């Protein structure tokens, strides 16, 4: 890997502390006049706050990909009133279903223009559960597998439907916890089969979330090697910690919830502060952020494993297994379109 020089001893808490020194991007805000933007997971938390900001930057058409269209419409109603010149649409997207992901991408392919995609949907599971559609463990399914399929299906659309001399943008929401994963599954003969084995307990659920975000870093790096930044600029970022997301909704009452509350008070951003990190990664950072991890307004390296021979081999196996798993949902055709 040569895109970013590895910085040793990256301190996640140190970066979080630095990130909180500024609430908004430095410098002038970007103009997104006339642009069409897709935002998944935009009905709550940071995603909802970002959805409120985008029309104020000139976005002409904003598409919210949500699991519950009822909740999505409720969230969109005040935005439509406040921004009558922006066409705000709510499209169904269930990240537990490959069929839903593929259908969503097909709708995007019919758009006359697509400039920017922010993939924000994510979950934290503290109790083991499988997707009823795919059979995969839900954290890996939502945070990595369905995110990978949707990203790959949308890259060729961004490439062809963004204006000339203005690359499409794909930004995937990650987490600094992706740095801390142990990723013990990496030595398994089949990574996806290993991820599907049952686990229990809050520590295991937390580790699974961290690992899923490491996998997203691997996805972003791999995609950045397949397409130049001048066609589609792809990056990954962490918005920071907040009490205003739904990721911690499964934390049980008791010591764990008290600890999370203390962390939120000490390190947490407001929803609006977090939303500005979305704008920074998706609309302000330029082609220099292609294949990078953005955190605290700056670019940082990926998980240290990715800078080793073992990590390179794991990334290739993960990629091969992912493509094979999603064979029936147009992934190979999308990869061929990316190369053209």
C-alpha cells in the first residue's frame, strides 16, 4: 500500500480530542448547486442532521435511502417545507437484503444525474442475530457486505452520471473503532463463514462492530485501486462519538449504559457537529482523499494490519469471498463497468 504513509502509534482518543477542537470545517463552505445527492440512513442521528444541511448548500435533488419509508417521510416533511427548491425523495432501502440493495441501485441508475453518495447506514448489535434474507450475521451484513454491494453497484453510475470534469463522490461512514479490532477471524479458511459463527456478550458485540469497520477500510482501499479519483473520488471517514446516533440503542441498562453516557458527555458531538464532518469528507476533501480515512478534519492511515503482507492477503481473500457471495446481484457486471 502506497497511498498513505503509515503513522505509527495512532492514538484514537487523541484524534477524537483534537477533532473536538473545531465544530465546522475551516474555510468557505462548498457549493453543491444543481447536484443530486444520495444519503443512506438519513432519517435519524448524524444522517438526519446532514440531510438538513445539504439543501442549504444548493443541492437540487436529495434522495434519502431508509429502511422505514414512514419514518423517512416524517423526517423529510420539515426539510421540504424549509427547502422548497430542493426535491427531497424517500426511497426504501433495507441493508439486510441484497435484493433491496440491488433494487435501490437500479433506481439510482435511472437518475439523469448523480454527483454524490454518502453511505451512512450502520448497526451495532450486542446480541447475535442473522439476516433473514442472507443468513449472514447482521453487523457484518449491514456494515460491510451490503455496504460493499451498494458501493460497487453505485460507482459506475457515479462515473457516468456526474458532470464532465467533475468526478463523482462516494463517501462511506466508518469509525475510529476500526483501528482497534483484533480481527481474529483473519486466519480462517473462509472469512464469511467464520463471521457467521454465533457469539455472545457485549465485548464480542463491540469487537464485531470494530471488525466490521476495519472491513470497510479494506473495501475503500480496494475500490480506490480500481478507479482513479478523477472519475470517482472514494473515501472513508469517522464522524466521532455522539449521543445523537442510534448505534447504541441496544446497550442494556446498567453499568455499560452509564459508561457510554460518560463517554458521550466527555467526547460526544452534537448531531450538527457530526454532520459537518460528513460535509467535510464528502464535499470539501478533494481527490487527495481518494482511498483514505478522514478523521478530525485530517487524513489518517488505515488499520495497521493492512500495511503487512498478511493484511494484503486477507484483503484479497475478503474481496474474492465478497464478490462470490454477491454473484447473483450484479456485482461482477458493475466491476466490469468500473474498468471501462
